[in-house]
């Protein structure tokens, strides 16, 4: 029995270290929780910057209700970015590491990560839209409305945004994440625990503050 248990333990360890990527057990999951929660806020802030540039270039209308949160609640946690963070951990990073081990080409590795990132961004937006963003009897969409945009799929996924999300994810995979993860992984276990608890309290407080806004009807005109 002990030998079987030991074998199973080795099998699980091999799965985590070689199929997903190197995992440091509890501390790894602390970091996953921290990144996943904080990205709900950071991702929205990045969207704010991206949309602000779009306003300046004339790509987006200032009174577009899709971007009402840019002006009124920039720190509102947007959970789609948390979902994408989980995909980043368990799909993008493994693809990056496993692909490079087999191909040994940095250019092809970047290309593979970009394609995977684009598909994830596109499918996440499309599936969440089809499940949660169906129009009302009056034709109003509860979360976002891309009916007047070109380059959309089923009026739910906006391919231009998905392209730039893929660019951002690729940059994060090859530049930002290695730097942040290297430093986070070197922290003491108790320090990582404190960081995780602080992220839970911070994002939880923001979620509680903005909770009524998740239930608001989608604005139809302007920022009202």
C-alpha cells in the first residue's frame, strides 16, 4: 500500500512539473490566487489605457456605452481577466515551455504562443458572450454591444480587441511573467501568504464596493 501511495505521489508530481510546468505546491497556488485576483483589476486598468488611446485615435466613440466603466469605475474588478489568467497559467505557459523544448525556435515559440493567446481571447469572449450577453426583447445587450462594429463574430467577440489581447498576453508570457514570477517565487512562504491575503482583501473590498454596478441595466445612450 505504501509503495502504491508513493508511486501515485510521484505520478502527480511528474504531471505537475512536466505536463503543466514547475509547481511549488502550496506556494505555487498562493501565487495563482494572487495573480488571478489582481488581474481582475489590473486587466481593467490596461483596458482603460487601451480604450483611452482608442478615444484619442477616434477608434471608439467617447459616449459608447461599452466603455462606461472607463469613466465611472476604473478599479471595478472584471472577472473575465481572472478567467484569462487561469488560461494563461495552465495553457499559455505550458505551450510556451513544452513547444520550446521540442522545437528550439524562439520565433516559432512566440508565434505559437500568440496564436494560442488569440484563440483563447476570442473563444473566452465569444463563449461568455453567448452564455451571459444575450440581448433582451428590446435588443439591448446586458454586458457589451458590438452590433455596430466590424470584425466581430456573432456580435459577441471583437477580433481587433482579441488581436491586441493576444499581443499583450504574448508580451506577458515572454517578458512580464518571467520577471514577476522569478521574484515572487523567491519570497519566503509566509511573505507569499501575506501577499495572497492582501490581494484577497483588496480585490474583495473593490468587489463589495462595486457590487451594485454588476446588477445595473446596460446603458443605451451616453454615459447615463
